[in-house]
């Protein structure tokens, strides 16, 4: 059986969300941030008052945190992995004014001391227990408070290179992990009211739903592309031997391709709001 066949045990899923902390510095270096326009759109939608804080769920190493904090938005970060939180804290030390508060906790059990005008989550909402995440979000927000959920989806622009890298996986008996650079499925799979996030959000009582897409691109050297691939949880979960062999061949193939890989990024943003008269 090829390596990478996903398991369905809840305990396995819970442990996988901590796998990124195994090399938090590598994750921080490899992962790109988010489009400037997206961050501005979130702030505009939330319309926070001056010095009104935002809540970030699954802050990781702060890829989204800094964009808000640099604009003067105080941020309370809830991050379940202490290793990721350590890198986040080190980076936040560079910010003037101490506008970022870090709490190491699972969002499912964390108890907010106040309510927030904005809750946002970058690249992590799928790791939060779906049985409780929407209720927890609603209870953390003021009436009329905004929720913003966003993800980056990466694609290789060159189909020939993508085919060669995919073939390398087959040679080493490794399945391409889902939702990664070489996953051939369309991402996001659905848009607007057809998307699961939209349906779940409105079913949980959020109003004014919106779904927006942002396109960007960047260039990666062989080592930088492998760093990105190696930052995916699906690759980190592979046995070390097969993972290293397929990553090494991928780096060799990118070098043969001219030493650069063009990566397209589609960033998906879902927005919503608690009803103005929300209670509890």
C-alpha cells in the first residue's frame, strides 16, 4: 500500500495539527503570507473601533498576526502548539507597543475574558473540532462581530513540471497528500453558497456571508519549493525515509527544469457576522 493513505481516527487528526511544531522555524520560513488586499478587506468588513482587539484562532508563527498588529489592531492569539507559539512570541518581540497577546491553548477549551469585534483564522480552521468551533466562535464575538476564515491554495503553473513531480511520488510509492501543491483536485472545491464553509457558517447563525478569492504568484528555487512542500502536514506525516527520497528527487527535477518553479496561489476568504442582537 502506498505511503500517505489518510487515516480516519479522531486521535490521529488531533495529533496531526501539532505536527507543524516539529520544525516551527522551517514552517515560518517556508510559508508565504496573505494578500495585502485580503487583509484590508477583512479590516474593512470588521470595521473595528480604534484599539478594539481581534481574536486569532490557530495563530501559528504569526503569518497573519503581523498584518493586523502593524495596522494598530491589538490581537489575542490562541495557539495550541507551544513550539509554534514560541516562534510567534519571538517575532512579536519586534513589534512596538506590545499589541499581541499569546495564549497557548486549544480553542475548543479556551475561555475568553472578553468578547471581540473580529475573530479570524488563517489556514487553521479545519483543525478546530467541527462539533464546537462555530458555537465557540459565536460566543467569542460581540453582537454584529465579524468572522474571517482564509486559506492559501498552492498550484504549480507548469503542468509538465507538475506531472514529473507527481510521477516521482509514484516511483517511491508515495501518494500525493490531499490539499497540497500537486493535488489535482480544484481548490477551493466549491464557491459561494455551494461551499461547505458558507453552509456551515449560515447554519450556525452567522449572517451577511461572503466568499472572495485572491490570486497571486511567486517563484521558488528547488530548495524553497521543497521547504514549502515539507511544511504540509500530509508530507510531515509520511515515514522519514520515503519522504526524504521523494523530496530529494523533486528538488533534482526542479533543478533540471531550470532551477525555478512558478507557484500560483489562490487565497480563499469567507466572511460572516453574528446577528446584531445575538445573545449568549
